[in-house]
């Protein structure tokens, strides 16, 4: 039975990874400019870069796509792939989506930084506390002006909350998501510390 549970967790990770690897920013950038998102602005295939380079409508399209693929991965796992796991299916589907978005198999293992995907997953997994974590991260960006600070703060706040709500496995899973976010934003955090990172809303 334990082996079967591990198998189901692996299925959820794989499903999330494959869906997460669809980079909405790439699709939007190519449809509007004929170029890869990696050839625009900072080169990051994410909402912030696309918004800065192509406008708010394009940025919203990227956000909508990132939210949709996360919801789809979770829905597929909870409804069809691993309903026996219950909320644990949400944990692994979301982790897979984050991994796929950051290191997409469809794009040579390159990807975005996963802020929208991580936020969507946390809200699905921890409906109330996840939303509060996202609001706290947004408040940090508004307060200090640095997107990397808020991006890393969101999953970090979720780690103890997930552990208290759903146990060790949840705490470890959210800690992995926090580590991924930290690795993807380490350069931006260092720039914020040095005062060289661009500030938003200013």
C-alpha cells in the first residue's frame, strides 16, 4: 500500500511537470512578436518581463495561462490520477507544475521563475493561509519595491503553516518550493541588498 501511494505521488509530480512545462509567456511572445520570450527584455519567460515589454494585456494573458495550467494539473490529479491521495495530490501536482515551469522539458530545461504558479498552487493547497501568504508577499513588494523579496517570502511563510495544518510531508513539500524560489531569485535578492535591483512601483 505504501508503494502504491508513492506511485501515485510520482504520477502527480509527472503530470504537473509536463503541464507546468508549457510556458505561456513563450506562446504570447511568439504570437505577438514572432520571437522567443528569452529574446525580450530580461529574457525571463514570465509575466513581469512580458508586461514590461509587450504591455498589460500580454502580461495578463501570461498570468491567466500560468494560473490555468496549475489549476488543470491539480484538477487532473485530484479528480482522475490520484483521488485516493486527497489533498496530498494537490501538494505533488503543484510541486510538479513548479518544477516544470522552472525547468521545462519542452524548452530545453529553461523556464520562468514560477511566482504565479507557486501562488496559485499555495492558494489551492492552503486556501486561507496560502492566500494570506500571497498577500503578505505582495505587501512586501509594495513596501520595499523589490519583486524578489515578495516572491521568496510567499513560500517561506507557507512552510510552517503547511506543516501545522497537514504535517511533515506538507512542510517538506512547501520547503522544497521555497528553496526553488530562493534559487531562482538569489541574484535579485543580492541586487536588492546591494541596491542595484530595479524597484517596482517607483
